[in-house]
C-alpha cells in the first residue's frame, strides 16, 4: 500500500490491535463518552456505491473506522478492507489508478470493502467512480463515498443511476447527536413510565439540566467530552470547527469578509423572519443572489438551516415570504459566534451568558427543536394572521408546533395555533396540561420523542 495511506489502514498489519493503532479510534476510546451510531448497522453488506454525508467535525471518519472495526469482528479478512482519504488524492486520474490497483490486490473470491473518505476533495472524482463502475470494477465491492458537502448525495443520485446496487437504502446522512442520543449516551434516558402524564418531577428537573448542557455543546462529541472533562467547551474545540468552515468557504473561491457578514446576519436575525433584500441593505454585499449563494453553500455544509414559510394547502415552501435562518446545531452557533467576536474565553464570556438571557436562550431552544424536526420531515413555519413556530409535514398533512419558553402561557400569544385542532405546544413546564384545548408538553420530553411523539 502507498505509504501515504498506511496510517489509516493499520488493520493490515494487525487486525487485533486496530482500535489501538488507528489514530481515530485511539482518540475516541480515550474519551469519557464513546458514541456508536446506529448507521454502522444500517450500511448494507452487499455490492453497491453508498454515500455518507454530514457536516464538518461531527465524526464521519471515526464512524467509518468503527464500521471497519465491526467488519473485522465479523471475521472479514483485513485485506478485503481499505480506507483512502481524499485529502491526499489530487484528481480523478490518480483516484482511478489508486483504486484499480488496490482492488486487484484485494482478495478476489470475497466481498471487498472500499472507503473513500472526503471524496469531494478530489477534482472530478465522479469521473473515476463512474468509469470504475461502468467497467465492472465494483461488481463485488461495497464502496462508501463520504463528504462534508451534502451535494455529494445529490450528485451520486444523478451521476450513477443504475450503478448504486440493490440495497433499498444507499444514501446516509450523519447528524450531530440528537438530544435523545445525548441522553442515551449519558445513560439518563427515562422509562416511558417516568414520562407519563404524571411525570416524575426529579426526572424532569434532570432533563432540564441536561438541556442546558445540550444547548452549550450540542451534538458534537468533541464538545460533549470537553464539557465532561473540563466543565466547559475549550476555545480550541470551537476554533477547530470555525476554521474548517472558513477553509471550505475559501476553497470554493468565496470571500472571507462576505462569510463574516453572512454569519453575523444569521446571528443577528436568529429565528426571525428576514428576506435576502433586507440583508443586502445592511451588508456590503451588492446582490441578493450573492447572499443566497453563501447561504446555500452553508446549508450544503450542514451548518445553516433555512426555514421557509409554509403554503398550507400545497404543503410546500412559500417562495415569496420571508425565511428564518438558524444554525443546524447549538455548538455551531457558539463556534461561529466565537469566531465572529473573538475573546479569550468564549465559554465564560459568551456561552454561559445565554443561560441567563431568556430571549437568547429561547431562540436557541426554538432552533434546536426546529432542526431536530428537519432531520426527519420537511419543516416550515406558518405566517398568517399570526405565526406558528414549526409546521412539519408528515402523512400528507402538516403538524403545527408552538414553542413557549416563558413562565406564563397567555391565550393571546396562541392566536394562530389555536386555529389548528392538531396543534401542540412545547413549553417550559413541569407538567402535562392544556390551554385553549391545545396539549402543552414539557419541552425536554417532546424533544426526546422526535421524530415520533409517543406520549399523548
């Protein structure tokens, strides 16, 4: 094997010590919390071209190494597994030669497993993959292509029709840990009995405390482990993420000064209705299309989510209405704010202040719930006579959700959601109740049960 790739293929030297010699697994197993995604068990073990997309620094590479570890425990020959990093491959011609030679060296009588991590780093990577597929090189191979640009999955659907294999699912989206996954990671998941309509107050108090923590570190395992080891998020952890975002933007020939302004606008108008025209009036950027392009790029990097207004009778986005902007995870919010407004100790000088700021905290809570729903359903907001925070589409209808983080629920604030017989309110409350015949659910419990709310 080319010496450049030996560090990521230490299983070829000794499969029994792979978890100790692999750089990603070695770091993972030293941490207080070790997460194993269910995606590892979902990857089909049959020939095909699979994609794994997801944002920066969420652990895609580590997940792929855990998958390799699982294959080895199942008795797969080490020589049948190979991991290449796209960061070290210049173009499609180099990729083609590398993969063809490697496949020829792998056992021919058994299924082969080829991982091409961060494939989008490679110029015109799709040309090599398509040619290898067309010439039969992948007939007995599970190929996983990973990338931090979610356009990867869309490109694969368009460019490789009929070449993906027979598995029912071939495209996988890896998100930061959800609130439920975080609670499971800490072995704090309550039983259904503890979350019934006479909810255990001690359990619920603990869930609110864990929600405070989640709104600091989000679902990023590195930040979760920071919080456990240091009772804070390290400045270096925040900087690692923002540096990746800046680097990826610059790689696409975009301007850092424009990125700075766009990120500032997202934070300023967090969860507020805004149009590209409004933003252009405040920024040095001259054209709305430029704003739209930067936002679209941040969305493709799984950094930003744009929540459109809903056309209720058509169950689709209203293109002419204003949109809401938010980051896809609380940790991203903090990392980008720390980059935008540098300070010596972002955790104590910026992050912890949000806990005591009811407006900022409520914005983070609402964005957290919204971005949880968007993982599973088309997710919008409603703007009519009044506003409804979330309307997700499922079973050919929309389901309205109102988020209330104030101590008092006032009927006049619920004017719009009161119009829908199937609406719900997620609130800062310690009991199940209702107001105007609308069910009111303690917010941490509701968050635990996305995508399917099971406690009626």
